[in-house]
């Protein structure tokens, strides 16, 4: 049993789902405010809105997917482990690229790098493959 990996997956999954709430319900109105003030020019305004809705949706779906992966991770499913590793890599790359783009390493989006590191630990250091695990059994 991979209890530590399971709890790390649950923790990051719940955290990502919770991050969706301020992102969608506080961030999107802020985007609209910037558009209204003219800080985001008209050619980019519609795309910015679409990107914000997409990123909010994907944030929620990524968190939910982590919650779905938690139990197979606990049981030692190697396929779930691979998905967890890919999610971890994606989060780490996103967080580091945000630091690179902003030229501020420890910006508020660096938190995604930390989440990615936690997922990577869950799916490597704290994970043991169960050779008897077959499709949820």
C-alpha cells in the first residue's frame, strides 16, 4: 500500500480543485476589469477571456483527475503512476516557465512547481508497484 503517495495525491488534487474557485470567480472578473479599463487591448481581449475560462476549467479537471488517480496510486497501479508523473512534470514546467517569463523565480505561480514536486515524490519515492494489481482488483 502506498499510503503516503495516496495522501499526497489527495492533498494536491484537493488543493488544485480549491484553487479553481478564486481563479474562476475572482480572476475572471479581474480580467474583465482590465479589459474595461483598456489595459488589455481589443484584439487580445476575447482571446484572453477564452484562455482564462480554459485555464480555470483545466485546473478543476486536473484536480479532479488527481482525485480519481489517488486510489489506483494507493493500490500500486503503474498506469496511474505514469499519469501522476506526467501531471507532475506538467505542473513543474508550468511553474518554472512562469518564473522564467516573469523574471521572478518565486512568483505566485511558483506554487504549481511545488505541487508538481509533491506529485513527483508521490509517484516515485513514495510509490511501490503492486505486481498483483489488475484493472482495479
